[in-house]
C-alpha cells in the first residue's frame, strides 16, 4: 500500500511536472489526488480539507521560477505545509534542574503507554537522572507486574501500592521520591476511553494533585479518523503538553499525527517504536511529512545528494540515465559518489519504490570494494559494452581482480538489473529531481 | 446453539451515542423532509463514511451503490435515503450473500475446537481471550486457554487473572519460552483432558516483522500435527480505532495464517472500525465478534444491522 500511494503521488505530481506553470485546473486535479492520499493515510476528513484549502491558496498565488519545475514547486509547498502543521521544529521534554520533575503518561488502551514509560525512564536515566516509575494502572490485569518487570530490566525502581485509588498512589509516590532522592517521577496511568467520564476525571485529578510538569498523550500511529475525538477529549480534560507517537515501525502512514496536531495544537515529542527498550527517537516533523505523503525520506535524500554530488558529474550521469546509455564506467563513478553519501542501505531506504525493488536483495557494503576491483580489471571497451564479455573475458577479469568468476557474473547480472530499474525510475521522473543540479533547497 | 446471547445494543450505543446523533443530524439538518440526491447530500454521506474509517475507495463504492438503489425509489425523503444507505452498508458486510450472520462454531463435531488469537500489539487480544473463555464456559463448555504470548512482560500474569475470572484452566510457561511449545501443550491437554475448546493467545506482532509472522505459522503447524482440522478458527483481533492500516494487517496476517474471522475491539468508544468493510470486501473474512468494554461480558456476536444502525 505504501508503494501504491507512492506511485499515486508520483502520478499526481507528474501531472504538474513539466507543464510550464501552475494553472488553477491542473492544481485542482493534483490536489484532489493528494486529498485521497491524505485520507488513505488516515488524516482526518476535516483536517485534510482544511490542509488542501491552505495549499491551494498558497500555490495559486505563487509564481513558478524558471529554475525549478512546477512539480518541484508543488512538492515543496505540500511538504512545507505538512511539516508546518506537524510542528515545524523538534520539541523536547522539559526536565527541571532542581526538585522533582513529574511526568504523567496518558492515553487509550493499547496505545503503548507502559512500554513508553519504561523507555522514557531508561532514556532519562541515561542523562544521569534518577527516575522512578509509578504503577498507577490498577484496572488492567497484571499491568503493575508488567511495569515492574520492565522496570527491573532497565534498573529503574517501580513504585506501587497495589490496587488502591490511583490518585493516592500518585500522591504518595511523590513523597516516596522525595524521601529516596529520585528527581524524575514517571506515572503510568491506565488506558481509558475518552468517553469514560469517571476515568477521565481520575486522570485529570492525578495531574492536578501531582502538579505535573509534563503530561504526555500516547497515541498509536495506526489510529484512524477517530484520533481527533480522543485527542480532543484528552486535551480538554488534562491539557496535555505533548504527544507520543507509537508503533511507527509498522507500515502505517501516521496521518493521525497530522490530525491530532491540527486539532489540539500540541507538539509531538517522541516516537516510541517496538517493545525493545532501547528504541526511542526524537520526533522529526519533516520525516513524518514525507511518510504521510508516501514519499519516503525524499527530502533527506535530496539534501544528502546535494551535499555530495558533483553537479557536473551528476548532470552527465543524468543525461546517460535518460538515454539509457548508462555503462559500467558510469557505474564505477556512481559507486564512488554513493560512497561519499553514506551507507548504501540507508540511502536506498530513503528512495520511494526502491525499498520494494531491493527488499529481497541483501545489501553488502563490502561488496562495493569487490565491484570496484572487477570493473578496474575490465578494458574500456568492456566497460562501455558489457555485452561483449564472453567466458574467456570473464575468466581474465576474475583473475585480474582477485575475485571468483561467480562474483563477476553476479555483478554483470546485477548491473543488468540495475539498468532495468534505472529506466523504470527514469520513467517515474524521480532521478530527475534527485540528480538535477537545479534542485530547489528544502530548508 | 447460539453461544453469545448477549447482544446488547445499548452497550454498543452508549459510547457511540454522541457521534451517532451527530451523524444523523449532519444528514438531516440539510435535508429535512424531501430531498434529492445532490452534491451536498453526497458530500455529507462521504464525510460520514470516511470519518467512520471506511476509506475513500469503499466510500465511493457505497455511494455508487446508494445512487443505483435510489434510482428505483419513488420516495426520496431523507429518512428513506438513510434507510437505503443502511441497506447498502449491511449488504457490504456480508462475505457472501447467502451466509447467515448468526455465527455458531461447530464445536460438537470438532472437539477439541481450537481457536488461535492473533493481532498486532495493543488491540486487546488477551482481554478478548478472557471474554471468549468466559462466554464459552457460560454456555456449559469446558475451556482451556494457552498463554503463548511468552514475550510481553507480565502477559502470563494478565491471562492467568482472566482464566481465574472465567474459571477455566490455563497453560503457561515462563517468559521467553517457545510459544509453539505452549500451543502444543495446550492442545495436548485439551485432547487428554477432553476439553471442548482450546483458546490460544499469542504475542502482539506488527505484521511487517517477518520473523514474528514465521513464528505464528510455526504455532499453526504444531497445532495441526496434533489435530489435523485445527486450528478450527484463527481470529484476527483488530482495534476498532485503527484506520486504513487494518486492511494491511489483515492482508499480511492472511499470508502466513489463514484468518477465518475478525474480532473488532474497543467499539464502546467513538471509533467505528469502518475499515472492516474493506477487509470483508477484499479478503472475504467475516466479522465474528465485537468487543465493547473491558468487562468479561463485554463481547458480543457481530450483528451487521445493529452495527450499521450505530454507524449512521
């Protein structure tokens, strides 16, 4: 589905790319498709509508500069708007240098609160603080045991009083923290439905009683349209400070983050992926924006490419891609450029569509060294026209490069595959935007 | 024998009430009395359906269906249109038109009847196992449950509490053990102790983690070795609040384990779980039960008419 949508937006953008200027008509076509992309990504119906209206306004007023294509312009506007809505900048947790910092973690059932609490405790501990986890979920069977097990595994004490009123647990946990020298208290509350008035009042009370410094609302990134309702209700009741987005290691597009952000206006502070306790990331709005648009980390790729690519070299290569005259000589040059950009797998992961194409191929970084050696052992003619590489020539090359004949065969096969893929990408118009020296700056 | 006689419309509606009123109002406010199918009306329906997580494609299909049905209608009052819309929706909840929605597992001729519960993290699998066990037990059947979620901290303890509440036997091993060993032992015990039903809880897994999905097919293989027809049901539990990703979840789980039915949880909130329309349409998997709360009795047979009435 991710790839499908990626294709869809490619198609949508393509309609604009290469059409001299943005007219009301071709923008409206594209925006209609983008609307579907957003809705399929679980962006709330109303939020999507407002977003598109905003983009339309901007896009119509804007002139298309000669140096960029309309496709690039609209990409930038969409991306900028999305990034802006998602938060504009990273938002960190406030930890008081003195006294006890109190953090309350709230959310619906199954959103990942308990796991997040442990991760947060571990992270905070890593900063040299003394965290205390508080088990205030008295409803779900064995929730206290779960937190205790997790606390033990990360070496963070868990405060629990068993099944008594969570308000009392929260309150006395602060005394306990004070008496025992803890400077950060993380309270894991029970999952609750936003329509459950009694439980919603309970969590509001906990916030008041503890005078919490940070209240974090945890939300499953797979949440659909209803995200706005639950987020709104929680925000009205506890006025939370930030959002924690969980389970982004799945393949959800995370459109609910945009909905929540738009509706409650609170920053997204953390990403919490996986049950392993070391995986926690700070939130980057720009990356989520590309994910919602199904474009992978296109923008990061563009930036990275800009830093490392020699413009002229790139232009030449681009020309060859276009004409499908890409040969082994160019392949060698390209390998050198790519090496400047960082690890191959990380680069490939950022290209939409590529993920799928390469998914089943193992990416072995050291293989690049072999590849270079093999190409070095070829004559100019062989590099330009690999078709002439018969058995004898291949044997010679393998000897000359200190590799096996299988290695040579594999490279040639892969190269043929790559040529195929390049021509596909070329059709998609993607290489165009990556390799063009006229790339607009995304900042 | 109908097992779950506890369909309680009120329970389902309690949480949904506010939204329900809103939706009916939304359509009625513009179209009091007579109405024709115009753009505004279609837009309203579109908003209602998309907001219920049906997805763009499914929403368009339903609207097309509605338009076709309306052509034959003399009466074009708002009430009539909503009635027709509901009919169109109900018909889309059926895997094949002949099927009865009154799901009754054939336990009598397949003893022990083995049910495997799967799903992504946090959808409510363990709670659902507890409720299922209780309901079957209440129907006079003997039940054994297996705690094959050996990964999540305190998952065993959680299921043990449910087993106590439901008054059924439980098989569990220490954290980190092989889940298929738990499944094997559960089914073995079900055979030797002549239980009617074995329900196996599994760890939550994101459907794009291939090693975990492989583990699931291993559990399934191990069970089949003991009883060829087992597992008799593989229920995929979906969180009612999940959006379009639920379809991908179903597709991916379908690849490794043949899902035979869906259980939609957390429908006591304002979420509608409308993505099931797509799952039913594309994957032909029927919805069997819905979860409407954390209480042990909060599991109901899925009833499309009730569900659609709550939807709009």
